[in-house]
C-alpha cells in the first residue's frame, strides 16, 4: 500500500485517485477549489503557484503525481503553473528532507519536429511554441531535483468530453491530404492506465526510465482519420487542401519504450476509440 499525493485533480487526476483508492492505496488530492461532492479520498486545498499555500501539506508521501492543467493557453499560465508551481512543490518536500518519487505528466508538444519524422524519448525537445518551452523547462527542473523522477508525455488526449476532432469532422473544413500531416493521440482511459501502470511498476521495484512517451499505436495521417470519421458519421468525404510541398507534416510519436515495459493500450488506434465515442453518442 502506498501513500500518494496527486497534484491536480481534474478529470484524469480524479479518476486516477479513485482507482488508487479502490486498490487500497492512501490518496490525497491537491487542488485549488473544493469538489461539489465529497470524494472518497482526502483533499488538501492549495494554489501551488503560491508557496505559502503549501504550508501544512504532509511530507510523508511515497509518490507524487503532478498532473495539472493551466487555466489558459498563454505563456504566463504555463510558466507559473508548470515551472513555478512544480518548483514550489519540489521545494516543499526538499526543505523537509523528504524525497517521494515524482511522476510528472507532460505533453508531446515538447517536440518541435514538423517533417513527419518519428520521435521518441531520446529525440530533441526544441519546440517553437513558447508554452511548450515552459513544459521543457519544467521537465528539466524535475530531473535537476532528482534524475530518478519520471516524466510521462501524453500526445493529444481524446475521449468523453474531449471531442474536438469530432466537431471538426462535422464541419466543412478542408483537410491537408498531401503531403501527409500526421496525428498522435491517446484515449483518456489510457492516460489513466499508463500512469497507473508506471506507478505499479515503481512500487514493484521495477527500474523505470526517466521519460515515457504515451501515444497510441497509430500515428495516422489527418486525412485518413477525418475520412474514416466522415464515413462513420455518414457524411461526405472531406475536401482536400491544395497540395503544398512545404506544408508541415507534424511528427509521429513512438510508444516503443512504454510497450517494451509491458503496457498494452486499451484503444490502440483512433478507430477503436472514436468508434466507441460515436456509438455511445447515438
């Protein structure tokens, strides 16, 4: 049985906390505002951007999961939450001489590759986006405190309540067909599954790498995904954008390291995940 702090109790963090409780672990969730209903685990209310709000937070946790979401997509929100907030949490434990293993959820946006190349945990993280650069800074900060800490980079998250691509498919938006623009995704259930899997491996004493890229088995071209969705939704095929040789092609995320450790995706491709979403919405 572990004692785990989950910093950030949004939909993924909350469901992770529930799952851990069901498995008999002791869980504390840290969040800024209380839930509408009392959850089956302890809550510590704090704003990690303000170090003084962490006073009174216990320091005897075995494990910390840092899984936060900014209020906005602006640079300041990313800096103050991911970098400054993480530093405040790490300092809280460091000053007490406590050293729980920290699992930080990051994003595949840390990769700036745009030529359709494959990326993995060893690929350069040199994003063009200023917000993603703060994610890179937060990852490096985490490893500066302890190289044994673990980063999990999710690609595009989809699932119930995260149906942005379905809305695009329902529109008349023209889609890039040539050259292929690759997409990377992970179902929200696999987000929970991956973090839980890594936590359990850690508790079993299995040595973990410093970083895992969590994305499904099928980094498919956007055209293929939208064409499949259109057909599944009984809509006309999308219109193709004019061919431009210089058009960005995004990157393809490899999950080989995670799968070599033993994780198997519940939704290994977009067909699996979106078919369930569309079936449940009918």
